[in-house]
């Protein structure tokens, strides 16, 4: 089951330099307008087709706009045989809408 991670907890992990892989599943246009620092954009509709090409880390946080489709994306990732059984897959609670910290934008 995909657990939720609060935005403040994710921010703390990022500030502490934890090895957290943030995957933003929103469309590229939304991602370019602003995203969590260090996040990789893999749109939800492309995730299943790109899952083999990504080197998945031990802690993955899926992010969508509101925290709903990221749970589904996390379930898909958890079912993937190429991910380590010890890996932790979570969804950002409230999605990007709940993120109140610094953000990155594409130039």
C-alpha cells in the first residue's frame, strides 16, 4: 500500500540531504511552471511505458497536482518487478497544491 508523506516531512528530508527520488507525474507544462526542487518529470500517462528506463532509488516520492493520481502511480511502481523489495514508495499528501516551500521553474 502506498503511504502518504507530508510536504513538511519531504522538505525536511530534502534539506537533510536524504537520498529521496521525487517523481512529478504532472504534465510537462505544469511541471515547467513550478516543481519541487530536484524532481524528475514523468507524466502519469507515460509512466508505465517509461518505468524500465528509470533507475529507481530506495525512496521514491510520487507527486501529482492534488495527491490522488500519485497514489495510483505509486501502486504501479510498487507492482513493478524491477524495483527493490526494500524500496519505499510514497505519495505526497495533498500533492503539489500542498507544497508551500521553495520551488524550481524551467527557464
